[in-house]
C-alpha cells in the first residue's frame, strides 16, 4: 500500500497581535496554504511575543524557533544595515513602484547580504505587501515648523528619525504594544508606527491629538513579510515552494488593497473622535527630505550592504520617474542619475 504523504509543519509568528492587520494577513496565508496543500503542509501562526519577543522574529527564524512569519530587521540592524531602508525605502518610492523594485531587484540584494552575514533567513521576491505609506507622526504636540521638534521625545524606527534628531528631538525605539502607555505617561511626545488602520486598532488616537499625514518619511511599508527560514524553505518539495510563494504574492496585493481602502474611513473615525488630522506642513516636508537624503549619504558611505541597496533604490526611482512619473513629493534629485 502507498505510504501516507509526509506532513511538513512550519511554526510561525507575527510581530503583532491577533486582530491587527499584519497578523491577519499572515493568517490568510496560513489558511490558504493549509487548505490547498491537502494536509501535506501545515502552517502554524502565533502572535507577537508568543515564541520569541515581538520584533525579534528575524533571530527566531535564524535560530530555528520559527520557520516563517514576520522578518523585521530591527533585531539585526547593527549587522545588516540595509534593513534600515528596506521596510521604509530611502528613495521616496510609492508603494507600487517599491513593490516592483523589491520583486525585481531589492529582495535579491537583501537575500544576498543576509546570506553573506551568515543568517539562515530569506525574503520572498514578490511577497512584499503593497501597503499604503505610514502616518508621518502621531503627536501630543502641534507641529508647524521644524523648530517645534526641539525637546520632543519621539519613537522612530531605522534612520527615519535622523532629521528629528537634528531638529533637537530625542529618539527611542519601542514595540507597538508599548506606545499607548508610553505616550499616556508622557514618556513619548510623538511616534511613528504604521498606516491609519493599524494605528487606529492600537487605539493610538486616544493618546495623541495631532495626526500628521505625509508619505515623505515612510512612503512604503513592505519587505520581509512574510520572511522564511531559508533552510526550511529550501527543504520543501518544489510544489510546496510554489504554493507558498504564490499564496504570499497574492496576499501582497490583497493586503495592500485592504489597508488602502481603510485609509479614508479610518481618518474620518479619528476626526470624529476629536483628533486633528491634517497634512504635514510643506516647510517640514521639504526640510525633512533634504536632511534625510544627506543623512543617507553619510550613513551608507561605510556600509557596503546599505550603500548597494540605497543606490539601487535611487536608480529605480530615476528610471520610474523618467518612464512612468512620480508624484511631486517623490521628486528625484538630478544627482541620483549617477547610480
């Protein structure tokens, strides 16, 4: 008699909690793969902190605690410096152009450097969600000019907060689950986190009066979602590799549409609650872009992996702007043509 097919089980973890958009996106991948594999491939999924600390999933993948899930670079930013401009790209590429960049070039660059640094982790080309830009900042204080940042305590991720620091703010990094209480207690004056729906579901609008909209800081929110343990992925039969990657690519579009369609109604809910939701003043937008570009040049100069990613992103932005056009806030400086 034929032997029963081997059942392959993968353990997974999100960086967020049950019910949040990022968790539910992984949940849809789990449900679809489990159903379409006919029981041969079983994905398990746990919320942030259940197996490894939230935002430490990259190390969890490398060390074998999990096989798939979130792959945030936060835990290894000191080793894989390109991670600082991977989730939130440094070339002001809007969500779709950046998704195509990651599919065609970016994921391969990231995977090359992840392997070179000795980590058993990989991104799925084409699996990066086409999510809307993040809210620029949610703040307890009104922001009209760059001078208003002086003395503020702000939670940031990666290099996106460097202009704030130059304007006199103090920066820190905290996981999503701690932002509400930290702001309520006055430990934070402002923070950046995610898109409108994600932030609303964390109830951040209850502790911040001002919500500033601009894609300039985080024009994209993709990459390493889902990420996989490379050795686990390579051990899969070819048909299950194809199944997982195909489902992940489909969910990248589905997740992006879901979040994008929630932007306007979610901002309206915030206004109804009493928040002041407004576009970031152009004085801050312009000053931010100039300082950020200078900071990126300096930060990447002695970091080969980050330099390669930065130059690839900038070259892609020039190509896209020349052929398809980019919005005014995403304008590519002429000097980027050198890449």
